[in-house]
């Protein structure tokens, strides 16, 4: 069974055995305040919705996700259903049991689902339809990277806000940044000259984007599309003295033929700006070999300051830098 996890949540595709929990969620008046009808969903209608979601999984490769805690306690559902005529642009929603409101569960779960959809499937864009007064859902939408597209009314005449999220893409004056994927391995290898590193980096990046909704960015020339380098942002993990495993680590490299042109600074500034904007971290660390003046200059331009000595993953002495939001 496909599964997505965080430290406290477990997500899996909805199944027919979830009918009682799902019907209870949809029938709870507290979860229906900002729905189109505003009234609880009858059990039979909830069952039909669940069966449709199961069919969507079989036919489209996506559908509703059940959110559970570490002990398999039911916490709610992330809704993913085909919207309009294009299955590549599904509708996204979230319903959490009222007892778990205010704990960031919808945001944490939705971020996982979005990353999965944009990396595993042919989905290119997501849409969320929110009632105008639903400030809690508006915050979730914004935290997972969605942006307000338009305002209107639904079939009941209630004010509606339409949010959308497309495949991540950042643009600067000279560069375009997109998530580094497995398919980028050959371009990475050609630009870096290190095939082994390219295989490792693309695997790490693809997994990190899927799990956390951010990661390494491929940096390309805006005009020609040439692969220029990578702007790295990822949880450090174990093995670095001076950077905790759950802190975000930054790194950067540019193809030798394009160095000393400010491209590393330009790409990393865009990547950090996206991280700050989405509220995914309040600080970022980096470690740099004391004999690497170019990287020291990039770090300084980005606002990093020295935090002290550290030791890298292979026992090498390093200097730890930090920049705060």
C-alpha cells in the first residue's frame, strides 16, 4: 500500500473500509460550516463519495488520502478529485476532525500530498475552492504554496475564493529554477562532470521534494534552458557537527564554465526567498571549507554569518554559517 509519512502523521489512500470514519467526518455539522450546502452529508452520499474516490485511485492514480496519527487514529482526509475535463488539474481540499483543529495537521498532510502529486503523477496544477470566510483553510492554502486566482460565487450564491498551485517554478533576471528530479541526472552529470554525484543528488532531491515539499533546485539559463547548476535546500540529517539533523542546510554549485558571474548568488537568493515566503523554516545553515573563498563570498552576499567551527560528513573541518529569515 502506498503511504506518506511525517514524524507524527501517516497518510494512505482511502479504502472502502474507511466508510464509517469518513461518513462520520462528513456528517459532523462542525466540518460543514464552510461547505456549499452548509449541512451535514447523509451517510449514503458519503459512501458514494468514498467509492468515487476509490475509483479515482484505480483509474487516475490519485484520490482521497486518509490522515492518521502514529497510532492509526483517524484525523481526517485530504481530498483530491478530478476537476473539470482535465485530470491533470485536480481539485484539492482538506477535512480534519474538529478535535484536531489548530495543530497544523491539514497543512502538514496537504504539503505531503501536493509534493506526491507533482512528482509521481502527470498533475501539473491544483485548484482549491474556499468559502470567503474560511480563514483557517485560506492559511492552509497559502502555507502549501497556493495563490489566490479569483473571487466569485458558488451555485448557492455564497462568496468563493479560488486558489491554485502549479508545478514549482522560480524566475530571476537570468535563471529559471525548477525542482531537481530524477530525469535531470544526465544534465547534472554533464554540468558537474561527476556522474556519481548527479545520481546521488537527483535521488536525494526527488525524495526530499516528495516528503517535504521543498529541496534541491535545478538552475537553468532563462534564455537557452542550459543546465547551470544546483541550489540546494534540504534537512541536514545526521553526520554534521554544528548543524542539527532537523535544520535546513543550504549548498550551491555552478558549472565551471559559468562561474564568477553571480549565478550561485542569484539562484540561492530565489530559493531562500521561496523558503521564507512559504514559512518552511526560520533559519538556514551551511558549512563551507575554509579554503573556498568563492563560496564564502556567496554566503556573505546572501546574508550568512559565521556561527563557529564544525565537522563535515567525512570528518573534514568546516566553518558553519547561518542566515535567518
